[in-house]
């Protein structure tokens, strides 16, 4: 059996297959507009972020935790003066994020089609209900042999999934937009990572260039370049194994 | 290979391995106290429930969706007069539910121990982050070969999991407190279901006796009776297969 037969290609979902982060950032802008009359400080955006991070260990990632954190910020930063109607607006923003239309990023359909010879996987982080709903609405579910929704994407998570599906790190490819969640842990466990930056990235997912440069991974500007990269790398691997044996 | 070798025993978690529902009902009582000064109607509890059900298709199950629904109810039923401080109390109730201590139901430890010869599984419904956190805090995780957190427990979910793990329905046992989620769909797909009622059951999880009586399942009063039931039933199955062959 050659390495081709064992190659598994996994995709992040949000901001890799479809845009997502911009809904949160747009929601945040609406919340800032609500808050400006109560809180004149220039550090409003940072205050909102701090509240989200403070709650992350209780709420985890996703739109419901986002909405609850924003409500807490609204209450705190308005000194409790916020109105019921304003809080209802925040809940509506959360619901808007959770039922936003799923539009595939350009090139995704063709890329999935070109790679259908491989077992494909989705590994996405966040709220279970929300992510399942998005995958269903994307119309892509049938293309993926494995779908995993996880609460955190770190070394331990990837190692657990590889063990669960009996995949050797050298046969595993992870494609995503977040250096912190999709790339560095994957490179760290000796698997292949392909970074495709997206225009909007949450500050929590950012890592310094210096930190990232210590890792070995591929960087593409669009997902359309993925099939050629995989083909070239898998063939090179086969060639290498032949010359060894 | 006998049937014993193939038997897989799956457990629901909330209100089967540890109490959970009562935290929600206690939270609800606190919210009713907050609301009574705004809304004098006798149908308050029903109003809260209706709001939860209305939001279920956007929020799914779990404490975060519960908190958001309760906040919406507070705003609506108070005609927007609710204060920021009162809404903060609802968020605190949600956080309390999400970080409540996990105390195992009496007999759980011994039952798990007695059944450790079988591959054990947890199948639980709700919020991914919340459920993972509870399983971790329970200290039981290492006893379970498979852990599945799902957004809904219906025929399709059980069929998908059985297919995923290559388990035949006749070798699959599901143990839980909810007729709607743990018992009827499992009986319906031809697997074994063991109902262990818990003192508190959410009205959404209830089914009529008439509806339930159309299904064939086991009923125990405590989890401690489970090992004897499984032993008896699995041995009977082996006996039956021997007399056939």
C-alpha cells in the first residue's frame, strides 16, 4: 500500500469552507453602537474581548457564549442602566449569527470535488448544535467521511482523533485559517498543515509571526491551490519511499 | 464468538450517572421569584417553558440556551422593565448550572465496576463544552471506551452511532432516564433499552404511558440492578443461539 492510500485530508469549517468570523465582528459593531451612550471609553472593543476571554472556561466557543458575554458587558459597562429592549437586541444578534446563511468560500466546491478520492474530514471547534446546523446548511456533509466537532483544537485533540481513526501523523493533512487552532498543533504532532489565511481572524486565534516561524507548514493564498499541493507532496512521498526500498 | 463478546453498553449521563435536571428546575424557581413582581399570571412556568421550546431550534439543549431563553422571557414578561442587575442574576444561574459539582448517583461506581468487562459508552445530549466538562469532572471518563455528545437523541442518531462503531442493534444496550431520548428510539431500532426513572424529568422529555407501552424495554428502579439484568439477558441470548445451532 502506498502513502496515497492512507492519506486523510481534514478541513476546518468556519472561515475555511465558509465565512463566519465577520458575523461576530459585525455583531460586535452593533453592540458597540448600543454601548457608546453608556460608556465613552476608547477601550470598548477591548473590554468586550476581555469579558469573552474571562467566560471562555465556562461557556466555550460559539455564538451563545458570545451573546451571554456581550450581555454581561452591556450590564457592567452601562452600570446596570441598559434597558431590556437593548439586551433583547443582543440576543437577536446572537440568533442572527446562529442562523446566518452559509455561503461557500470561492473554490471550495471544486477543491472538495478534486480531492474526493481521499477520505475527507471536517474538524471544527465551537458549539455542537451551531456547527452541526452549519454543516447541514452548507450542503457539503455528504462529501465528508468523518465529521468531528470539538471544544478545543490543541495537540491533545488532534492526537485523540488520529488515534480514534487509526491515522498516522505523516498521513494526516489539516487545512485551515487559524494558525493557533489548525496549523501549529498539527505541525507540532508531526502531521501536515496547510494555512489558508482568511480576511477576518479573531484576535484570540492570532499568534505572532515569530512564534509561527518556528513551525513547518504550507501556506496557500486560496483553497483552489490545495489539490495541486496535495498531489505534489503525496507523489514526492511515494518517490522518497521507493528510493529507500 | 458469542454474543457476550459483542455486547456494548451505553449510558446516558445527566440524571442517569449524576443528577442534573434539578439544577435547571432550581434555577427556574429563582427566575420565577425575580419575575413575580412583573408578571402576576399563574402560567409563569408554562410561559418560561414555551420560550425554551420556541428557541430550541436555534439554541439546542443546554445551560447557555436555557439562560438566553430565560433572559428573553424576563424581558418580554416584564414589558422590558427588568433591570440589568436582574438579568445578571439569570446569567449567574446559568453559570451555576454549568459549574455545578458532579456527584454520582448512588450505585453508579459499583455498576460501572461490575460491567467493566464490556465496552462501555456514554451517549449524552446537550452542549458540547458543558457535557465534556461534566464528564471530566465526574472522574468516570476512563471507564468509557466511547464517548459521544450529540445534539439530539432520535432513531437517526442511534443508527448513525451503531454504524460508526460497527455495532449490531441486538448487541447494543442503552441505559437512561428519559423515555423520549434514551428508551423509545433505541427500542424502535431493535436494540435493548433499560429505563431507570429519575426523580426529576423535564416535561419536554416526557411521553405518555400509552405511547411508551407500545415499546418493549426493561425498567429498573435503580442502576444497581443493571449488572444482574445484563448478565441474565446476555446468557439467555447465548443459550438461545446454542439451541438454534
